[in-house]
C-alpha cells in the first residue's frame, strides 16, 4: 500500500512539473513604456486630496506582431494580466512627494474602463514606485489595436512645474497550444 502511495505521489510530482514546463513554453511578456504628463495647472483647479483624472494616454498595440514573434495568434491567447507597472519621474528631477495615491486604468472603444494597478499612501522621498497589480484579465484590451491608459491621482501638495512620469508596463501573456 505504501509503495502505491509513493508511486502516486511521484506521478503527481512529475505531472505538475510537466504542466509548469508547458505553461512556461506558452507564456511570454509584452513590455510597453508610455509617458504620463501632469501639467502644473492640474493642481490649481482641484482641492488637494481629491482623486482626479489626468488626460488619457492613447496606446497603439503591436500585439499581433508580439503574438507572431512568440509563435501564437490572438485567438489562442487565453490569459493576459499586468505583471509589472513601474512609475519613474523623468522631468523635473524630483520625487513623488507631491503624490498621495495613484490608480491606473485601461480602456478602449469596445470595453469599459478597468482598474489595473494602484499605489496608496506613497512614501516620501521616492522617485520610482512599483504599483500593485489588480490581476485583472486584460485579454480584450491587449488583443485590440489600441487602448487608453487613464491615470487618476490624489495630490498631497500642489505642484509648481509640469511633471513627466515614465510608465513601464509588462503584461504576462499565456496562450493555448496550436
């Protein structure tokens, strides 16, 4: 009886390892960088502490070529999630002390706005921050020819100069085998 349990455990371990290898073969990443602009007049019209939307950033996808480069097609993509989103201040050279909270959304013409990442209570002194992904399913956005990134920010203090923030995004894509 113990021998059978040992063999079953071994068989289960081998199958799980095989599944992990297959998933790794069918998983790849799409990286994208966009610039989010916060104009200085942005902080003048809204009370501090209010979550307010910035101008959306339009993104033309190259998903078809990314899928092709990874030996798959859009119809075989079964799961897309945001794996990483890092914000880095690029202009002027300062830190995120002006920002209390930030939410990032994605939308396109065919699909509603969906929250994909956030950072609440941003610590002082940071010039780069990694946001927390909501693990939302993004297949219909990434498969489309374009999407918009919408940023909603809650300011901690007024800003005197225009601010440019680089948003480095990495999407994890898993496809079904052919």
